[in-house]
């Protein structure tokens, strides 16, 4: 079940469940996997930024990969970004042996020029092997690395194993249009484009040519419905559903507290036993929790799934 350029739908970015004392919560890994599958996702992405990957021991990363891949009946993409290529290669090769569909690689924040970015991905492919399908994570707001459409095209053309772009630029709608124009003109291979940023612009990203979402919004079932409605040409219905959730999506996007908000709602939805993060971490105050509860009640007026 290797990842390829035809990937569509919603790949949920998975949180990593922990006990309050910081231990990995293996039981909640299964519980959360089942929750995502029950929401109708097309695939899962684990060990990303939302998954607190840098806080995990290598053995824990492999244990989570083994557990999720063994339980999920959908493709699983594994985040393998690392400071060095040795660690990246080890996790990527082991993840693929465990049955992962592909890997996701984010550029290090030290990259500044187009040449540096292109060279980095060439070295990453050399490290993990050309037989491993990979996803470019384009997230300049957090990573600080700006990839132009031309740079992305160069990476795609240089490496057949590049099959997907996780698009998280902001503003980024014109970037999607430019990449699809490259493809229409025969100037770039076809790739899958799934969008992140909490789904903040998914309504219009779909209309610009995105294939779906790869993000961690706590109602992946809503994202699934929005993508489906857009594909069916039911534009107003898609926007109405999306707009009902937009205040909560916006609240989640706050830097520093977004993961705490997501884990709080995932716990309320019964997907995980605890909203704990592994330290260092920032929590949310009682006031913030009350605000989230209020937003859920507002969303619940339109979408009963938010009536928690």
C-alpha cells in the first residue's frame, strides 16, 4: 500500500497520546486510531509536529508506527524529519519495513536559498532511498523555509519518489493554482496536494485544485464531508458546513496553545484518555477551556457532532 500521486481525501494528522506523567499511552493509540477511522479518513499521518515527534525516543517512534500501521486499514504516512540524515534513514527504512505507505520530510529551518532547499531534498532522498515515497512538507509559518512553486517543481521533477505536497503556505491559494498550471502545461509531474494549516483555507483550497486535507483539526469527519461535498459540486453546502466550524478552526490555530486545544477536544470526543502533552509543553487555562466549550456549543447548532 505505497503512497502515490493519486492520493486523495483526508489524511488525519494524528496526535500522540500520553499519560499525565508523560508516559506513552498505548491503549489510547489504538483508541485514537479507531476514532480517526470512524471519521472516514482516507489515511493517517503520524509523528508530525502535532504528534510531538521531537519529544519521542527512537524506540517509541517505531512502537507507535508498528501499532498504528498494524491497526489501521488505511495508508499511514510517517514523519521522519530529523536533524541528521542517519536518524532520518533509520526511521524511514524501519517504518517502510513495518508497512508504512510513505514518509514526510520537512526542511530544517536553516535553509534559506532555493539551491539549499533543492540540495537538501536531494540528500534526503539519497539517505532514505529512492524506493521510499515521500511527502514535501511546505510549512513556512512554523519552519521558516519559503519554497517557491519553482523550487517545488524542481524537487518533484528531480525525484520520482516525491508523490505528494503537504501544502501549508499562507497565503497559499495562488501557489496551488501555479503548481496545477505547471502540471496542465506538462511542465511538472502529477502529484497529490493535501493541505494543512488546521484546514483554515480548505474550502477554497479544494476549488484551487487540492486533492484534500492533511491536518489535525479535531473534527476530521467534518473535513471528510467538506472534501466530499466539494467533489460532488455542492459548493454552498460545503462552505456552509465549513463556515460553521471556522471559529473553532481559527481558535485552534493559535501558536503555542493549539495542540493543547486539540487534545482537550479529542479527550472530550472520547478519542484519548488524557489531554496531556509531553514536557516541555504549554497547557490551556480554565478560561480558555470555557471558551472552547462555548465554541463547541456554537458549532453544535449546525453540526450535532460538536454537541459534547
